[in-house]
């Protein structure tokens, strides 16, 4: 399958929304073509190079993005609202267009033979604790999270919302086993959460420092 490619410094997961501001001429062309053909494009993490200008080298695995809304601006610029579709792997890259194109194969998630209820329960509890702590560090509050019932959707939901480096998100994107992806996410949360809680404690102490006691 031939797919237009949009290299970015971020990772898109299936089912997740991604807003984009289009201002480079080559991507204005690409987006107009996608709109005319009602076709998706592929979002791929940049392995090396930069988003703006030529020379970006993409990772091999990305996610298709479907345009769901367009806001047209002056000078041909656009704000896009997209949603992630399906994982794909780049087989070959074509650089003859103003933008990158790729010959790609679509990737399906593996069907894990093991029972997932216990793993999903652990994921729900640990991600709830992670998200509550993360929000509290920003002075915000959340009711908690209801994960999607499907293990693959739940794994992608967690991965998209974790505050981790892009290469680590790419690792999760490339893992096609939902169970293995959730296990890796739980490992990351177990590593991150103690330090996050220490930072939260310091933040709360600093926030309340200086308040006097009324007699």
C-alpha cells in the first residue's frame, strides 16, 4: 500500500486524537490531496532530523491518521484534527514527491492466548494511581480512569497518556502483543511512580509553606 508520510517528533496511537498545524508548503499539498481523496496519511516518529525542512528519517512503524476536521487559515495554513487508525510498517520510502511517501504493510495486533482479566485489573489500578499523581503535580484533579474493555485498546490508551519520552512510546507502539505492551507499561509506571510521589510531596509542602496558624 502506498501511503503519504508525515514525520513528527511525537508518536500517534490508534484511536487517539492528534491536532496538527499545517504550514509547510509540502504538507499543505499533502493534506489537500488527502482531503480530495478522503485518504489517510501516516504519522511516523522522526528517528533523526527535524520536523521542519528536509532530511527527516522516520522510524519503521507508524500509525495512519484520518482527518476528521479542518480549520482553514490564511496563506493556505490549516489546523487539522485527526484520529489514529492502524499501525503500519514502512517497507520502502519514496522521496520523489515534495513530501515522503512509503510503501507500507498494515499491522494487526496479536491475539494473546493468555487470560487478561488479572492483567487488566492491575493495569487499571496502577494507571489510575499514575494519572492521579501526574494530575496532582500540575495542581489538577481527576475522577480516575475507566480503561477500554479491549486489551489492545487499553494498552494504547495508557501509552498515549503516559508522560514518557518519544522513543519509549515508539517501543510500545511497535509491540504488537497487547499483554506484553501492558506488562511493559506497568514496569514503566512502577519505575516512575515512587519518584513522582516524592515530587508531589515536595510540591504540596511548598504549596502549604508560609501559612500561619490562627489562634
